[in-house]
C-alpha cells in the first residue's frame, strides 16, 4: 500500500502547493480531484483554527492508496480551541462548510487527537459503492479530560 507524505509551511499560499502535490501524486487516480479538494479544505481548517497557521506552523498531508481505499490525512500543529465538527451554518454565513463538504465527498471521516494536534482522515472507497458519510471523533483520554499537555 503506497503512502506519500509531505509537510507544508503554515502559509495560506501553501494550500495551492498542497493541492498541486495531491493532484500530481494521484495522477490518473479516479479520486484525484476529490482528494485535492479535501486536502485544500482540511489544510485551510488547520491554518485557520490551529497553530499550523502561525509563523512557524506547518500542516502534514498523508495519502495512502490501496486497491480499495484512498485515505487522505491532514495533521495540524495543535492548539485548537475545539475539535473539528460538521457545522450547519445559515445560508448567509461565509464560513463553516468545509468539513461538511469533506464528509459529503468521503465515505468516512475520522478525527483523532487532542489539543496537541489533530489528524482528520477522509477515506474514499474504490469503487465508490458506499453512500454513507460518517464523521467519527476519537479523542484520547487527555483530550476528553481537557489536559492541554503536549
């Protein structure tokens, strides 16, 4: 199962680089465009909501490809105020739709980690025969108890 990893600086201009890298890495894969959009949305969330967007911040992208699943994981640098969750914004709201878009594209979405760093994993099944879009949050015992030690 090939796995491709890359770390990007915490600069919004790097979202284009992450999207381009994803497309190039998955060249010819049936889900390459969906994966590029997912990387952009999850990377944006990392930059906006965590220390990944700080001057020295980074975000990490991992693409794991098998015959049955494409797994896209984006890991932030931590220090988020809250765990990622699907929002239900009003039609006039300009933010809050990213994770819902990811959940609509992916067969499953998993959130792991705590305030020290979270990884959001979106899985796209091949062939895409499953229509459920589950979002699951798994927090460590430290995250549940509010422990902010990293």
